[in-house]
C-alpha cells in the first residue's frame, strides 16, 4: 500500500464560500492568485465553484464551493513560499485591505509565518522553513 501512496503529488484543500465572485475578487485581485476554473460557466456572478492557484503547475491550489450561510464553516490551509518571497509578500499585503490575523514571526517549531483571513473567515497561513532550505527562490519565480 505504501508504494501506491508514494505516487501522491498534490493536495487540494476545499473551502466554502458565501460568494464566489467576492472570493475571486479577494484571491485574484488582492492576493494575486490565478483562476483555474469556474463552474457552471464562465460567468462569475452565476458560479457555484471556483479553483484558484499560485505557483508552478498550480502547486498551491484551493477549491471553493458556494455555501449557504447557515451551513458555512470556515477552513484553514498553509501555503509555503520561497525564502525571500515570504517577507516581501507580507510587506505587500500590509499595504492592502487584508486582515492579518497573525503577524510575521519566527515560530519555535521551525517556521517563519503569518496568517490572513479572507472575506468569508477562511484562514491562510503563509510560511517558510527556518532551516533546511526552501524550494522557492528567485530562479523559481514565474512572472
């Protein structure tokens, strides 16, 4: 069984959204994510699902499904960034309309991290490893 599971290459968290169009506005326009897909159409105002991503080959990908407010439960995810880019991204977000719920700080468990809350209450923690290196560096950045 372990051999079968060794083929895993990605994990995609699934969040709930009270408004797919507001979710897209926040993640794409404010944070710089890219839209991977919409369902049932290309019309954002009618969408009940969206996929957003960042990174090469959409390595950091989140799915959002529209949810009624009485069934909504916020979620959390962590996204690793490159060594230099974590602090630069944090500085950029400080100048935007983004709720930072945890300021950037080195943690005792070996991460440097900060957390934000989206318009639905979902929390994204961006982090890097303090030791051992981080895969992302200037040469890995795709414009």
